[in-house]
C-alpha cells in the first residue's frame, strides 16, 4: 500500500476530529472564530458521533493548538487558534477553488537541508510537504505546481521550518516528458482511484437531489460528510496541470459533482447549523435522520486541516 493509499480515510468514515474541523471551517469564522461546545456536541451527534468521542477529539485538537478554550457570556466553547484560522483561510481556495493552473505557470521546488543533530525536523519537513501534496523528486527535494508556492511558504513559516528550506521557481526542460516524470513524483493511480470512489459514492445523491429537496438536518449531515471527504482529496491532489494528466482524469468529474452538491446542500446545511447554534431547532432525538453513534477511530491524517 502506498503512502497516498494509507492516508485516505474511507468515505463517510472520517474520524470525528476531521468532522469537527469541517464544522469550524464552515461556521466558526462567521461566529468570530468560536463555537459553543453544546452546539458542537449536538451537531456531531447528528453525524453519529457520541458526546464522549466529541470531547476526546476536541482535547486532541486543543493539544495540537487547533482549538483553544474560550467562554463567551458565560457559555463554554472553543475558538480557533490564530494559526488555525490562517490555515483555514489558506485552504478555502484549494478546497472550493476551480481549475488547475496551466503547465506554463511552471513549478515550485523546495530543497531542505537539516543538520544531523536535528533529525526530528527532517521528519517535520517531510510531513508538512506531504500534507500539502508536494511530490518527492529525491531525498530533500520536493516539487509542486507553482500555484502552491505561497501556501507552502506560509505553512513552513507557521511551523518554524523555513530556516531549513530553499524555495525555487523552476521549469522542466528535459529530458523525459513531464507527463512521464510526474508518475515518479506522485501516485496518480491512487489519487485517481480516490476521485473515482468519491464519484461512485456521491453521484446517487446528486441524482436524488434532482428529484427532491432534503430537510435541512439531512442536508447538513450529507454536506458535512461529503465536504470532509472532498477536503481530504484536495490535499492529496496538488492540482497538476491538465496537460500532464491522463485522458479521462476522474478529478474533473469529481470536481463537477462536488460543485453541484455544494450548490444544492450548502445553504440548507448552513441554515440548520445556525438554527442549532442559536438554539432554534428540534432536538437531536427528534431529527428526521438518526445515525448510529460511533466511537472515534484512529486514521492517518490527510491534509493540514485535520
């Protein structure tokens, strides 16, 4: 199994902490980067996650400085850390953005050198670049489409890793075709399989939405699960130029499907989340859609937002 395959969580089976990050990415920023814990527990319950698992996952996110405890007007809640708020802002373009950039834009190449007595930093650099979907050219040499340069520089700065790194804007001049070389740098087959799995999972939902408008709680559950899976895919795919991808690349169909589902579900999901956060909706036990509770599961992470 490749590193990409290991990093992919089954669709609709994301760990609770990934779902919590999705909630914060969608709704906390319009609430001054903060959500009340009672609303998080309740919304996560509608996704089939029990309260103990939610609180355990939040504790992990606190240890990672993703969330920070903060009470407002006597209400207990958690706020995004400043660094995480920056990460979410940077991720919006990758997750919701459109087409990849052309091959003529070139590439960004990152080269790092780490002293032997700081070997742990070497692992941090490899992990950070992998999470950003950079491809490995050679030990200490990583590459990605030029559009990822600013995102990578900001991420390395946040993790205090930029002092080990040189960043280059480069063009491939030979000798093999770029379309051949990228298969050495990225596991295209695994990424394609992940996109195909997304289409297979969610295309029936798209057809169903063409026939009926779901109630808001159902739309919320579907949208959070779908978006969490999509976010994972977008941090496996560096946005390679269309000119170097195989014909019939499934990422195109997956992107079209995501856009259609997001257009249909996002407003309904937002309405439901705001109703819950401001205590204007039915209790979970009265929800039209009840998912069986589950415990937190251990999965490798995929993407810096998780």
